[in-house]
C-alpha cells in the first residue's frame, strides 16, 4: 500500500513493475542483473485517487503520462532491484503530494495609498536624474 495522505492510499496491485539492466558503472552487477525498476500506473483507471487530484496531476505533470495514459517512473540509482522499486514509489508519492491539496485562490488586493505615492515619487526622482544627464539642444 502506497500511503500518500491519510485520505489517499493506493494498493500495490495497481502498479506494474518491469525491470531492465541499469546503465552506467557498476562492474559485473550491471552486466548480469536487471536492477533498473520501471513503474507503470494507469492514472485514469485508479479508483484510489479522487477525480480532482487526477485532473491536477494531468495538468501539472503532462510529460509524466504517456499516450496510453500510464504514469511512468524509473529508478536505477541503487544497486539492487528492491531499493529501486522503493525509490520509484517514493517519487510517485512526492508527485502526488504536490497535487493532493488544491491550490489556494489568490485574493486580489489594491496597493496602499502610501505605496502608490512612494512609487510615483521614486519615478519622478529617476526621471529628473535622467533629464539632468541628457544634453540640451541649446548647449
């Protein structure tokens, strides 16, 4: 069970893992063992995720979803398969945590009268400074 929040928990039966040989250095371990883990998860078919969270996930991470509608996450930083599986699940958990809470609505505010006055004064000061730098036609 992948527990994202107290309300969101995804059973491991929804995930499909495939394994491949890891790239990079590692000696005989790399040449002989399939330690790279690839997690595939059908986002739309998951009954464990609320529809709003699915929509936010699609909007925020469109490149993580392939044409078949699967979320694909790979890991090959560890030397053993089990650690790479755990790393894939942790990455998915972090992605889901980012979209689990709806974003706060922005409240429109007006700048205060004092800040507007200070802004206009600083603009006048800069304008006068630049005018003093310029050459006059009568010079």
